[in-house]
C-alpha cells in the first residue's frame, strides 16, 4: 500500500504524466476485482506478493519485447508514410523514384 494514497491514484498520475510508460503493479491485493481494476486503470501487468524475482524479471523482459516490437512497427509505418507523402499527387516518374528509396 502507498501511504496516504491508493495505488490506482498513483497509477492515474503516472498515466497522465507519462502515458507511454508501461507499469507493472506489484501488490498484496490479489482478488480478481483488484487485478481487473489495476489492468483497466492502465497497468500492463499485475503481480501479487509474494512473487518470484525470476517471474518479475521474465515479465519485465516480456514488456521490453513488446516495446521493441512497437518501436519497429512505428519505424516501418513512418517510412511508408513518408513515401506516401512523397508520392501523393506526384508524376509516375517521381513515384518510381520513390519506390526505389528504402
């Protein structure tokens, strides 16, 4: 428990300040309603105490994989959007030149 505040209130503050930051809740509250509330409030994962450090490390690695996949997806999407903007309304010659880029 966070002294003087609920963990969900802290999570809401974190989500407002850093919406892209993945949060894993570590808590003693293990009822289904507690887990659902934490996940519905924006946590990417929820782990109840006592937990294994090995399991926590695996969950962190999983979130790092998701973040890497999201970065790759956005990088590819950006490249294709740039090509689209370059060729929209362009002549056939310009479109063929853009197709050779990337």
